């Protein structure tokens, strides 16, 4: 019976997260209330507050849980979260490894892009969430830095900034590739991005 209750709690929490994300997408973060999210989840504000102290906490959970889960990022005492496959890809550093990692990441852009966009919107209007996405991106930059350090490439003072440049490119492309007219196919775009990463990370 205890196991069933725990499973129901997990299901309710996930439903609130999914309903929150969908409501933020349709109404915008600023216009969405706790009641909106609870109604979309088919529950009450009392139930919402049993799982999340505030709308801000639900937004943090979307970043910490759903975004990290999609990108296979796990908790890290050093950086908050880490993706070992990104660290390993950067350490290997071959065009083939970097292209393969970018291709895998591009497959989940449709799932992660709304969370990042909403997170940025939330940071503008919610004083509890300053720089929410940028802090998360800093964790990914640290993975690149760790991969470069493991490979012994670049000088220590270069590694972090090269990671900043690489993630800035990836973030911009991920946020705009479906709306921009870049005269490239998706494969060509990934190839160009991979070539840029190879140059940056060597």
C-alpha cells in the first residue's frame, strides 16, 4: 500500500509539472497562476501547495528535473548538474564524436526549448528566479571545461571561456533553428555547428 501511495505521489507531481509547462507555454509565465496550473492538472491549489511551495519552485523543478532528465544530466556536487557524455565527448574531441553528440542533442530540442524559453521569461518577472537559465547553462559550460581539462587541451585560462562560446552558439541555434531562414538543412546546420565546436575546443 505504501508503494502505491508513493507511486501516486510521483504521478501527481509529474502531472503538476507537465500541466505547469503546458500552461506556461499557452498563457506565459507572468499570466499563469497556481490556480491555472492546478485546474489544468485536474486538482486543487491545496494539492499544488502540497508538492510545490510556489509557482517559482515548480519552475525550478522544470529546470532541475525535466530539463536535466531530457539531457541526461545528473546531480553533481561540483557543478549542480553534469552530463558525463558531454564531458567524454569534449575530452575525445574528434569531429565524429562532437557531431554525434550534437545530433543526439538536436533530437530533443523540441522538448527542451520551451523549458528554456519559459525559464528566461520567468527570470525577467520573478524576483525568486534571477538568471535561472544562465546558471543552468553555466553547469553545461563546466562540463566542457572538465572535458578539456581531462584531455589536457588548451590553457587553463582558456577552457572556461571556450565553453562559454561553444554553449552560446549551441543555445542560439537550438532556440532559433526552426524559425530562422539560414539556407541550411538540419544536417548541414549540425555539421557547421560541429565544425565550429571542433575549432573552439582545440
